C-alpha cells in the first residue's frame, strides 16, 4: 500500500502521516509550507520522520497542475487523502483570494491526478462549516448543506460538488469527511483553544467573541485520524437506492459519499475556557469582542453513519483531549520552543 497525503505538514496531516508510517505504510507527503502560520512549526511536526524510509516529503504547490499530476503518476498511490487547504473562517474576511486559489484550484489538481491514475480511493477534508446557520440539530449528512455563511465554508462545499462531478463522470471513488473543530497536540495555533491556552499561560487577555455561549463539537485529532484510516479501507460504491426524485445529499448514483467526523457532543466556549483554566491552574483574563461574521452559534455532529459503516464513534472527551493538549503544550514551551502565528 502507498498513500499520498496532501497538507502533510499541517495539523491533521502530520498526525495521519505518523500513524501510517507506524503501520509500515509507504507514505508520500505533499505540502507547500505556506506562511499562514509559522512554516518552522510545520516542519517541526515532521522532523522525526526525516530519516524514515517509509516517508517521502515533497514541498509542492498543488495549484501547479502539471507537477501534481506528474508526482502522483510516478507514485501511483492506492489512496490519496487530501487535507491541504487554506483554513480559517475569519481570515477569509480580509484575504479571500487564497481560499479560491488553494481550496478550489488546488483541489482540481488532486482530482485530475486521481483521474490520471485511475485512483482506487480519494478522501478529502470537508468541514462542519458547510452546514451554515441551519437550526436542524445534530448536523446530518442527509440534510441539505447549501447555505454556507463564510467563504471558507463555500469552498469546502464546492469541493464536495467537484468531487461528485468526477465520481459521476469518471467513476473515481471519492469520500468527503466533514470535520468538526479538530484539536489536540501540534494543533493549529490560530484556533481558539490554542490561542486561549497560550494567553492564559502568558497572562495576557483572551478575546471571547460574543458572550461565550457558542457551542462547539470538539473532536480530538486521534479520533479524526482513526476515522480516516478506517474509511479509507471502504471506497464508496454507487447507492442502488438513490433516487433522482428524492435525492439523498449524502450518497449518489456515483461512487461518492459524505461522512461527519465529530465527537457527537458539544460544549460552550465559556466551558472550554474553564477547562483550560483548571488544567493550567491559572485564571484567564477575559475581554469581550464582537461576534464574527461567518461564525455559527452551534456545531453538533450526527455520527450515526460513521458508526454504522466502520463501527467507530470518536472516543475522546473534551476534558481528556484538552488535558493531552495542555501536557504537550507545556512540554513544548518548556523546551524553549514558541508557537508563532
């Protein structure tokens, strides 16, 4: 087995790469190491794999169509997991162009690579943000998701539709994974839990946008990786029960499928801060900021399909997962290393 993982130096990508290498799976990582946050931090995530024969790393911009297709054609992987993207809902308010460039043009290169090599299975990261401000809870892949409220969400929904077109036209099995607020060691330093923890340790104020009552379905990174690995072994088949007169948004007449990967429970931002305060044994200095356009009040995953298909439900509670994150962060800082945006 050979896997290609795009966004290999990113948060989820680096955890997935380590998991695959531990299992003895030949893994090719692709990342452009852009400067959205520290490239040095991204390199640190993979530093212990520099001399591992099972892992090869390529610094490559996926928007270079020819280079991407050539690399995948030379590797001819059994699985591609596409995790590379320009993340962040708020960043898009001031910097929209990278979202179209990285998330749409880059994904086209991945789809064309899959087409060129007749790929057995393409998995790609979507997002809970595609559900927008729907009030139907928990979020189900069988409900429509056609009203995103941020550009980031719109690009992720567009990825799902692009994948469907390639599955329908060319028979490429594609699976979209809607991640719910991933957190854990080596996480993205622009995420709220990471920013809060750093600020509490430094004694600087944290900004809570809104009143802190927003609910988030936090999903520990190991649970995300477990879901990816299990789903990769089950390429989707056309759904024989799918009806064009009553279409199921999660399946298709094509080999195309969507899943949520979330914990299935949620907690408020205020409770998240309280847990961090307890773990760090320091009180946060809070200040209230405005609500951010594009942020949604609730995320809550329906993971019944995930459990039915791969007999797995995410296991890590927020308390245990945040404890693991804090342990890592304290050790990282104690070694004299700082995480910079």
